[in-house]
C-alpha cells in the first residue's frame, strides 16, 4: 500500500519530502548544492593554478571538509543561542587580534597569523567577518530602530576596534570587508539617509587622511599602480598587466583546463590565491567566468530570500549583512583582478587557496541555514 502510494507521488511531492528531510537536519538544500559546486570548481582550478600541486589541493579539500562539518554543526544552533554568546565571541576575537599584534607569525612582511607549531596556524581576522556583523546585529536587535545617533556611534565604535587592529597587521582588504560587514547591519537597521550622505561626503577627507597617516608605502603604490599600471610594467604594475593578459587571452571559450600559459609559465603571480580567477578566465574563457558568476548570484539571491523570510530582527540583520558582505567579497576580488579596483589582497570565495578563509565562509553559510531552518512551523507551510 505504501509502495503504491509512493509511486503515485508527484515529482513536486517527492521534492517537498526531501526538502522537509533536509529542513529537519537544518540544512538548506539550495545553499548546499551551490556550495558543493563552488567547492568542486575551487579544487579543480587550484590544481591547475598551483602547478598541479596535490599537496595544496589536499590541504584545501581537508579545509573544505572541516568547513562543511562546521557549517552543519552551526546550522543546528538556534539564532537566539548564537545571540547569547555574541558578546563573548567579540571579546575573544578582539583579544586574538591583540595577540597577533604582540606575538603573531610574520609571513611576506605581514603579521596576520597565530602559529602553534605542530598544531595549527590560523588567521583570527577571518573569524571577525562573522563575529562583527553578529555583534552589531545583537546590539541593534535590543534597541528601537532606526538607530539614533547614540546607538549608531556605539555601533561604529564596535566596528572601529577590530578594523584598526587589522589595519596594523597590515591587512587592508580584510579590514575593509569587516568594516563593510558591520556597516551593512547599520544600513539594514534603517540608518538615516542624511547620515549616509554625510558619510559619503566624508570619504574624500578620510581618504586624504589615510593616505598621509595610515597607508603604508606598498599600499600607496598599489593605488598609484591602479591609476596607471603601465607606469611600472616590470614592477608594481606587473600583476595587473599579466592578469589582464590572462583574462584577455582566454577569449570566449578559453584554452582548456591545464593549458593556460600565464600561470603555468609563472607570468602570473599569486595565481592560486588572489588572482586565481585570471587562471579560470584563461582556461575556460568568458563562458567559464559567466557560469561562475551565475553560481555566485544564485548564492546571493538565496541569502537575500533567507533575509526576507527571517522571523527575528537579529536573524534578519545578520543574514542580510552576511549576504551583502559575501557580495562585496566577490565584487572586490574580481574588480581588482580585472583592474577596476586597486589590489587589496581579497581572495575569491571558495576558489582561492586559504584554509581559514574557507572555513569561515562555510561557517557564515551555516549561520544563514540556522536562521532559515529555525523558524516556526507555521511559517513554513
């Protein structure tokens, strides 16, 4: 009887049952499929961009597996449980940034990592990409919206502390992403437009002040190179020039996997990290890049749907900020690799090599899944 009943189920009924099963596990099927696609693309491109290094691919695959497990575990936690521990997470995150400043591991002229020999090496600033928007969402959710000037000032102060610490590492790209993640919460919370316009008007004097008092020489040179890459084609302009050459040489359909010349002949620096999309563009062409962008757009669209369906203010603010920060992540990387933005050292989500970044990204999507699946049943029917 049951077998006949199951055979008579429509495709829509079967899909609904499967969705219900995943929902009971607090997993969003659409997000999971898109993330697995990105993970597969990332490992495929890393193998090519790293010069067929199985060591890097294996490390990235392990990080992806750890991230998936972390995502599933986080998805089981109710948003109100997360909110309860947000203040402690913020304090621990800031403390770890201070530890980095005092005794962090230095690599390539930057001190961004905590290294425990033989155990783990990680980048605490990556975790702030989740902790920061969660902190501002927790703070605003307890107050009336739109935020008044006092609450806005407190929110900006909470954002400024980790941003300043990360700027000192130095890591301009990560500090900008964390600044954006906190600012998005204020914006979604209904920040008054006159304050937003005032902030935009203050960009020029702030930029001038940063040029003279904050930016280091290599960061200034990146800005100058962005304005005129040809001014130093064999020096600071080399990365952008070679990146554009790789992107252009791919044409519409690309040269084929493992057949790119810019990366395999070592013309393209950092080909397995920040500039990996140039490798993808050379090997799979405009079609490959457009398909990757489509997956990113579907992820962002799903995140926005989850934001709209969130039932709590904390969940709505946090989901919206995480989704928009992910958009900025993608936009900044592609913009800098194509020469539309200065190079600020932002990896391409799920594609560039980087264990801590990968785990943090998946943890963020675990938060989105938790917000979506821990809703009252009446809202799901």
